[in-house]
C-alpha cells in the first residue's frame, strides 16, 4: 500500500509540473503569435465595393488621415472572411500588414488625431458610419482584452489601452501602469 501511495504522490507532482510547463508554453506561444502581428492593423466599418482593390481602400484611408500610404509600405492587405453565424449587414473588416512597424505606428497615431473618423471622410454618400482602426490582436490576447475591459468596469479603472500588442491598465492619473499578460494579472488587480 505504501508503494502505491508513493507512486500516487509522484504522479501528482509530475502532473503539477506538467501543468506548469503547459502554462509556460502556452504563454510563450501566445507571445510569438502576437509578435507576428506587430506590424498589422484591423480596419472595420469601411463599406465593400464590387471588385475593390483593398490596397486602394487602405490608400484612401491614408489620404483621409493625411498620411501617404504606398504599395511599398504594405506587405499584404485583404478583407477578412465572414464570421461564423454571420453579420450579413456589416462590411467585412480589412487586415493590413505593414512592411515596417513605424508605418503602423504612424497610421494608428493619425487615426487617434482624427477623433470622429467615419465613412464620410472616405467620400461615401450614405449616412456616416464610424471607421475603427485597431491593433491586430491574436485570439488569446483578444479574449484577455475583453476580460480586461470587464475588469476595468468592475474595478473602476480609468485607463485601458493596447500598445504594440501589450494590454495596459492604470487606475488613475497618479497610479503606475500595469501590464496585463494573463488572467492571473487581472485577478491580482
């Protein structure tokens, strides 16, 4: 019986060690996946045209933001597929991967300056709809950001933002910035 109890204890410890290793590996994989998206942005709210050239759409957005976007500054851009369950009335988002991170940073900075950016700025006649430009987050980081938004409300934090794929929070103007890398970080707020 003692031998079985010893084996059970060894297996429990091995299980604990393996779970810790899996958590570490998942975190590293998430970081690598997010790093691969560092030069990318997502654009939502731009109406779709028949046979549109997505590069031209992004170029026009750049013009509306007072920023020159060239083919040489974009690695790839395309419309996203329809989400499962579909949102038929809304246009598909656009993913843009810039060649250099500085292009992405300038693009986001120009969008931040133009507060009420909408389809009207892009020359669409229909009622103005907002155009959103965000950093491209990996699925795991997106879930973590959603949980951080909820924690911001419930814990009465004032600031929550994303910078280069990092989720950052601050209670108020005097507080220090907290980087949210996992659910444990949210639990520790």
